[in-house]
């Protein structure tokens, strides 16, 4: 069996593959941008593979919440932060899927897989990773997210979708993000996408080592 690592776009997959040693036991493939594409693409890969994959990791670049560009985050939980209802009467102006009683917007990483990732990536920080269909672009939205999710360290667009597919397939899941920019006002001049992709490349041999031993 091997490890499945899914990314949103080809550039992220290519960054990981650049760091993989020869004959690595890892499948790396992009599945699309956003939670719906990520869920559908991951579910398809898992269904076609049968029992081939030991675990699945959602990996890619992300916005950081208190984590500097170039840093690395491991998700203890993947949270669909905009899955719910706007509610002016609520303290936060938002009611989560959980509070609506329609399921859960929070999926935890597999504890054993997360522990293994922490061992091979000791410089990564651990916290919640938010999944949003619309990337944050204002200071007000950033403040609202932090108020509702004080343990969040990163914001991306796919983790919760991948987690849903993994949970349905009974496959352990975790999320790995490298930081390209701070979450908040949209300022493309401050983005460091190259640094975030380089951090993925640096993480790749450790993922390969984990896949070969975990």
C-alpha cells in the first residue's frame, strides 16, 4: 500500500514531486480547486484504487493566520468555515452547520497519521486549517474568522472536501499546508508563492519516508 497526496493544482503537485526520491511510495495528483472538486476527485481516486492507499493527505499552499510565509502547518482539524448560515442575531453573525443540526463542518485528522507527520516534520506547527470556497480578502473577514476559530493557523480551499472523501472511504486523513501569504486584505505584492512551493518540495522526502514506514 502507498500514500495518496492530493493537491488543488498542478504547480503544487509538481513542487512535491521535485522533492520525492526515486521509487517513492507516494501518489501525488491534483484534484481541483475548492471543496467540491477536491471531494469528488479524491473520492474517485480512492474508489478506483480499492485498498491501495494507506492514507490520504491534502497538501498545498495556504494563507497563514499568525504563521509567516514559508512556514508549514499540519491540520489537527479541517473546518468548513463558511458552511452554515448568516445570522445577524447571532453573536458572531454566523451559525455553523453543527449548530444548525445538519451535520458537522469539522473533521479531525487521523491521530496516528498526524503524530507520524509531526515526527517527520518537526518544524511544522499544528492547529486548525479552515476550508473556504471564497478566499479571505478583507481585514474584517479575517477578524471574524479568527473570532469564530481561535485555533486556526491557515486558510485553504480543499481540506474539508478531501477529509469528507477519506472519511466516507474509511481511509485515514491529514492536511499539510505551507504558507504563501497572511490571511487578510488581498495584497498580491506580498504573496510569496515561490517560498510556499519550495517548502512543499522540502517536505516531500519526509512524506516519502513516512509512506515507506508508517
